[in-house]
């Protein structure tokens, strides 16, 4: 059954607003605003600017970090983030605006600068504050060096005035480590690759892109000399046609691809020699800093591809797989979806459902080497070693086993050597329980990649990409705090069951 609506179009003035000019205190963005210690983060943010009374006033820390959190939580582009903030009063409250305004609070390009002002180590420290629940322990009114209070309720009016707050290292957040403290808790460890937003690289496509960039550089360098020196021949049409003949084939043979790569290498070599000759006449003043950096990347790409082609190999150290993001490296994971991924490799730890970043590197590494550092960080945070470390087989090296044995830590998995006859059943039972509990860290990866954009990092710089990854872990922990807050208010019985059973929310 369907009933026709009499009024399909309602005028904006006739639209009913239920909240009567007041925000709903139970809204998630209102609750999130109270979970973040803005007054502590401002200490670092203020020091990222030069002490000066001149120039345009910078955006407050709440606007900068709040916009980044909104972007990652809603999985938006820079422009769409500004549009959503402009249209939504709850988002404007979250970034600290005193009242609703119809004008955009900042330009979309400002988000690029916001990402640069928050390194990943600073975001990780904010993550520690949120996990430790410092929003409940501290008051927004902090004291300065003279003992006076500094009110941070209206931090949108404070601008960039630096508060007298020292950034507390993560080790001092929760407990002071003691030598005789018994082992408590469980530490879950794992690593994953966070793919960058790049096209799947092939030797032929990379060389073709490099050749096109070099041809553009030749045009720029020759422009001041067009009346004096004839333009060198680059055979760009011949090179383009040779590339398309192979690229359009559905399944080109290995011999055909090798021949095409050799052709593109010769074209790139010719263009590099032309650029060197033009540099002698005009220098590199016609190239911007970005283009000059790209020229250096292309030179290194040519060296790598030339070496692999001459030696008939497909591996080389620090292999470049993208010209605009030369820091991205291939990470061999051996997964069913893709054997090789291209991005940063991130190791995280999970304690009581909260995730922390333990290591982030662009080069591939053995995550088993991070176990000791992760356990020591656990001891600094909680004042004791964990009772057990739940990780996969790659962490079970002899060195890690000896380390865990020294500190009376149980490392998940069977012990070395042949087990006794009566211990096999117990080991299988314990391994099954550990595998069930270790699913939490796998779930964090799935949650981050399916919901928060961890499966495709769209930032282009190495430092901003690390910031985006750290913020996504921060957002996941904020969402968990919201769920715990909801259970504390509306489901007290569920909290009692959770404490007795250890069930993660």
C-alpha cells in the first residue's frame, strides 16, 4: 500500500526544528567533545608557531584537530569536510565555534596544514590520554606557572595563546613502574599494511610516466631558448605508440614486456641526457622545487629499472613504485586478496579493547622484532609486565621466547620441543583460547579498514600519511569510549557482566 503525499515540497521557513535553538546533550559529537583533553593538546600546538604578535591569527587547536577527527570519522575529502561542518551545528560545536555560522570556518586547503602540525607521535600521545581516561581526572581549568587558573571552556576565543602546560610523556600517564609488581593483563600484538592510494605499479607503466614527466621538463627548460636553440627531438609520439601497443594487450608475454621495458628505458635515458644539456644553458630555474624533486626521483627510478633489466631480476633495495610518493614500498603479505600491498607497515597493540600504534615504517620489517619494545611500553604505562602476550607465530623467535621466560610472561603458542603426553591436550585448549582472544586485534584491523579508511590512505606525504593512520586509531578508541559511556549510563547490568566475563564492548 502506498499513500500519496499532499505536499511534496516544504519551504525552508516552514520546516520544523525540534531542538528550539539548543543542542542535544546526548548527541555523539557533544559527547566526543568532552572526551578529548583539548587543553593539553594546545600546549604542543601553540609551540608549533613562531612567537610573534604580527600576522594572521592561526586557527585554534580544537578547530584544527577537531576537523581532522571529523574527516577520518566520516571518511570525507577535504572539501566535503568543510561542507559538512558548515551545514551541521553539532560539528561546529565539536570544533569549538561559539555559535552556528553559515560561512565556512576555514578553507579546505587548511586541512593540509592541520595534518602537518600534528605529527603521529603527538597523536599517539593524545591517544594515550584518551585511553587513560584523563578527561575524567583533569579539569579544563589548569594552572599556570604562577598558580593561576587558565579557563579552557572557550578555547575558540583563546587563539594561539600558549598555555603553561607541559606535555606529559605516555609513560607517566597511568602508573609508575615498580620492580616487584606482579604480571597483570594481556597484551595483543599484530601488524598490517595500510595501502596507499596509488595505481598498481608495473615497470612499464612507471617508465612511461617518467618519460612523460621528462618531456614536460624539457618543454619548460627549452622555453627560454626557443629563439636561439632548436628544440631537441624526444620521439614522444613513437614512444607513446610503443607503450600503448603492449599496454593494451590483455595478456602480454614476458618476452614482449621485457622488450617494451627496454625501449622505454632508452627513451628515458635520452630524455635525461637532454635535460642535462639544457641545464647547462638555463640551469634549473625554470623548474619548481616540486619538479626538481621529481627529477631526482626519476633519475633514481631509471637507475633501479636499468639494473633490474640488465641483471634480469625483479627485486632491488628501496624500490620506487610511485613517482609522486617515492617513500611507498612494496610489502609482501601473502594474503589471499593481494600477495603484495603498497603502503606503510604498522604494528599495533591492543589492551582491553583499546589500540595503540607501536611502530610505523615504510620499509618492510619483521614485526617479531617489536615485541620487546611493546612489552616495555606496556610496563611503563601500567607499572607491570603483562601476564601473557598473544601474537602469531612470527613473534615466537628464540630471542623473544627467552625474553618472555626471563620476565615470566606467557607467549601464546606451543613451547619449543616435543610436549609431554599429558600436556598436549592442555596446550591445545590454551591455544584455542588464545586464538579466540587474539581475534580482537584482527577485528581492529577490519574495523579500521572497513569503516575508518585504514584500507586506503589518501594522504600523499610520508608525515601526513602517518598522521592520518594515527588519527584513525584515535577515532577507533574514541568510538569505544563512547560505547563504554553509553553502557555506563544505560546498561549498568551489562557492565557488571563485562567485568566478570572480560567481554569486550
